[in-house]
């Protein structure tokens, strides 16, 4: 990838924009020029930014988000090989792992609509109240999903921990999706268009369970 | 958390914001008592009442009638910061920066709080910011200057959930790791399973615990009188708990108090008396 070029390509979740090398402020201005040149292409869309190995803090990511917002573009993900940047992005509620970021080096930069397969998203933290995770593919959470937190996945959801919040698998309509957890006692559980609640009384030692759709209903099997 | 410098090499003040999400869990009471406890340890303390429009800390510290200028006066440059600080009449190293009562949260921006705390840091050891309840502007500016955050909660479901939400926001602001104080614990209710156990709360929130404060009638009486309980540390469990928190903040390893539960005989006695005292 040439330094200084901005690469844009279509992915399933929207657009992936690779910012290339250079100083952050300058790259943002270059991005803004792109946005200004093709307003109808970008407006109303959502963008994942690939920032490479840069170390970015909250304010810098927010700066990018604000810039995109001025052009009516939503920033939903930041892809970086820098752990500090990933952490900052995640804390701002952004997705940091598109599931295929490792493959991107070998791909051509092009404005196209190629669709790499949507893979799993692994999240190694606890989702607290008010935090929300959305991903079109499968989601694996190593941690808990607290009351008031929300996970929405196009595919399956696996939680290595406790589920107390709202989890929605197969959110793009797949009734074959499942939800597994070490301790599955969500406020509400959804698979595709179906909704279920946990039984009122939760007694005894929790056991790992899997929720699946059977005969048009969500059932839990252990 | 990195080690603090020794006394010979005094560093700028630690800015600690005390917040909770839910209202009524005892933030202001805690700030009043913790300020007193730290000042009694010889620390130079400023307590900032960040609850603009609903100020209470001045009353709880018994300094209400000495307030001349306030936080908003400082921010809007109607006075110098020094002029707005109210020096405690009992502890010469304890100061209060009161909130404005006739204004609201929109009068303060996060940058204002950072500037005020920065100016105070040179002259003091601790700056305790008493955050308003909620997660809106008041919370935002209260958290802005913080280097450390104490989350106050009660052992009840609603308070713990709000605390969880706030911890998430604090982590997102890179102010973490937040530490936890469980306030208003009633051992009798915990024993009967009608109140969450401390270990339940810590497990739910998954952050470090720095204090357990039991419910204590004396708190109500002393705060109404403007004489925080921490002034008389030996008389009550709650008073001792405040001093323990202060010592832990100073890096001392103080064991958590085992909350005094009524003994078996006392329980039987109480049972026979029936619910006479309502406690």
C-alpha cells in the first residue's frame, strides 16, 4: 500500500477505509477531501477506519468520528494493529475487529463490493450496563454480559461467562442461530424474530446451556 | 496504580472523583467524612462540591454559613480561587470549594473542572470531587479532572446496576480502574438474605473494594448537624470505616472490618422483644 493513499472498499458491514501512512491530522484532511468529492456515495453510510499501527487516543478517534459525522457518515469500527488504539476505540463503543482484518494486506485496494466472509468476533472483556455490541457474524465473549448490556449478532453468540443482559442471535433472520453461555440467565433472549425470557426462579448451581429454536419456540438445552 | 512519592518529596494532589450513578447512596456524606478523615491524617484536602444547583456538602461539613463565593464564581472569574475556598474551622488543612446553588449544571464545563483542579493541585494533597448523581453533564465534568475514581453503591440491586453503568463510562473515559465503596450495609438484612452480600456486590461489579460502611443512625444525626461522624472516629463502626478508607487511600493495608452482627443471645433477646426498635 502506498503511503499517503486512502483506500476505500466495500465490505459487508459498509465501507472499509484505509488511511495509509502519515500524520493523523493530515490523513483526516485527506479523508475529508474524499468525502467532499463524493458526497452522495458516502452520505448515510457507515465506515470502518483502518488506521494501521498508529497509536490513537480517545480524542483523536473522536476527532475522526466528528469529521465523519459532519458528512453524515457513521463511524462504527476502527481497525488497528496497535493494542492501545484498539482499546481506546473499544472504549468508545466502536467495533475493533472486523473478523478479517488479518487478510487485508493481500487484497487489492479498490472501490468495489466484494464481500469477504463475515467471521467471528472475539471480545475479551465484560460488557457492562449500557454497553452494546453489534456484529453481523458470530460473537464470542470471554467475560460476562451484565444486566443492561446488549449483544446483537447476525450469527451465533457464545459467552464464556454469565449472561444477564439482552442477547440477540441470528439478528439478520437466521433461526438456526444459537446462544451458548456458561450461565445463561438473560433479561431477554432473542433468536431471529423470536423472543424468550428466562424462567423467573433461577435456582441451584448454574450449568452451561444452549438456546436454540425448536418448533418455532426458543428452548434452552443443557 | 504507580507508587506515590514519599512525604519528603511531596507531589501534587491526587484528584479523586466520588460518583455513583444513582442518587441517595451517600456520596456527599462519604465525601464529607472522607475529607475529614484524610485531614485528620495530616493531609491537605480540598473537597469540591460539583453538584451545582443542589449543593449539600457545605451543610454536611458545617460550613454553610461561611460560603461567600462558589465554584461557578471561580469559573466565571468573579473571584480568585483562593477567595472561594472555605477553610474548615476545626481542621486547618481542610478546605471546601462550594457549589453554586442558584445555577445549574450547564454553568460548568469539563475543561473548567480540569483547570480548577490543576490550580489546586500544587497546594494540596487530596482533591475530592463530589459528583452529582446521574450520567449527564454534571457527571461528565465531575469525572473530567479525576485521576482516580471511587464508586459508591449500596447493597441493593438498583444501586449496583447504576454503579455498573457508571463503571463502564469511567472505563471508557480512561479514568479507571475505579474502586468501590459499599455504603449503608445492614448486616442484619444481609444475614436474612434481604440485602445483597458484599461479596455479591464485588462479584457483580468486578472492581476492587476500598471500603465497607455500615448503616449507622449516627450518620444522619451528625450530618444534619454539620459535624461529620469521622471527627469522632472511635465511637462508631461507620466512623471507623471512613478512617479505614482514608488509610487505604494513603496506601496502608487496613483489614476490612467484620460488620458487627448481633450475637445469638442478642438475636433471641431481640426476637423476644419483637420489632420494638424497628432496626
